[in-house]
C-alpha cells in the first residue's frame, strides 16, 4: 500500500488526510472511496479539469501524463509544473504528498 498525504484544504479536507492506497488504483477513485469530495465532473474520463491536484512530493515516481491529460491540464486553474489530474494519476509504490488547488474550473456548474 502506498501512503498519500493530502494537505489541508479549507472545504474538501480541512484537517488533511493520509490514505493508504493499493498500487494500480487512481488517486481520484481512492479519494472518493475515502469520502474526500474531490470534484470529478467528467466521471473520471479525462474530459475536464475538476480533479486537478498538485503533487508536492513523489512527482518523479509517477508515469508521465498522456498527451490528452496534458491538453486538459492546460485549462486548469492554478496550473503548476507538477500538476496532474487525479483521475489519471495511477498510484505506484512511492509515497506521495498532494495539494488540492483552492479553485477548480467546472464548466457544468458554470453553465447552470
């Protein structure tokens, strides 16, 4: 099991959290199973940026983002060089520390 430390986020995870996640699972799936309400407007299909996260530790251990993920990340609020979409981030064997951005861009909720 890989440990993922989620830094405190005022709305989604005020106290932060430490999750133990099996290798091969996506970070978004694990967060949702753990009742951390990360947005996922496209139902984990890499078609939006609502599950954008920033990897603070362990970024180099991850597989590279696909071209599709990179294209979507270009639209994310608060993009950093170590940003990923949690629906595409497959857990490996190295522990991670992640941060949820302060804001997300959710085109579905923006229209309503």
